[in-house]
């Protein structure tokens, strides 16, 4: 039944991707905007995995599948989420990062898996959306330009999802808030200094590791 559940999550994610692509096309959204809404939505796959699967080697299979599919579609330039201004490997790094989180934390530290996934989904996703829509004050690292408004959104979204995650796993309120605040700062710093799309790997793995080893 676990393997059936794994296939089921692939189907569900595929339907979500198709709906978001279709909605984006109908609303004439920019490809980058579509990509970031997909970015946010797909992170919630972890809840399906934790509810329906018990073993890491089953849960990791859909992620390896999407890593391969995203790499193929990126190379072919298919899908509106790949029709962006520059080649972005973020769609490949994303499921790869979730696969590593599953490998390290799925069975023993599920809170670390959820924390890393939610910061990647909401923190990094909203940072790009807010920065694109409201960004007025920019800073650069090499050829990469980011906005302070986006970084603030990254911090606030990460703080919220981390605090909620810790509370759902019945951590004390003072710890949930204080540790959520600390990790949100770390996540925002990584997003600010990371090169190109490597934040999709560095943010969830760093947050997941810190949660696993400190709580």
C-alpha cells in the first residue's frame, strides 16, 4: 500500500502542477510568478508523505521521479514555469533537497523534515513574489540582485511557519517563538548570500539539520 500511496502523491502533485499552469495561463501570469506559486504548493507534499508512508525509501521515490522530470523539462524548455528570463535549476534542486530531507529525517525526525520543507516553500517562495511585486531597495551579490523587501518577507514567512511547526509538534511556546526567530534569521541570511538557485538546497538542509540536532 505504501508504494500505491507513493504513486498517488505523484498523481496529486501532477494535478496541482497542471492546475497552477492552467490558472497562470488563463490569468496571464508571468512565468516566474507561476513558478513561485508552484514552489509554494509543492512543499506541502511532505504532509501527504508523512500521512501515507512509513519508510524513507518509499517516500523518496516520488522526489527522485520529479527531480528527473524537472531536469528533462528544464532542458527542453517546456512548461511556463521554465519560460523564465534565465535558465533556473531551482526546479531541479527543489525535489532534490526534499529527497535529502527525507533521506536524513523522514523516519526519525519528521519535525525537521516539515520545518525544512515549509521554510523552503513559504519563506523562499514569498521572498521572490514579494521582491518582484514590491521590491524597491536592492542589493547585489555578483550578478544576482535581491531586494530588502523580499528578504523581510523571507524572514517573516519563515518565522511564522517555523513557529507553527514547533507548536504543532508540541514544543513549548517560548521555545517555538525564540527558536523560530533564530532560524528565520538564518534562513533569510542564507537566501540573501546564496548563489543563483543554490538556496533551494542550502535553506531546507540547513534548517532541517538545525532542528534535528537542537530540538
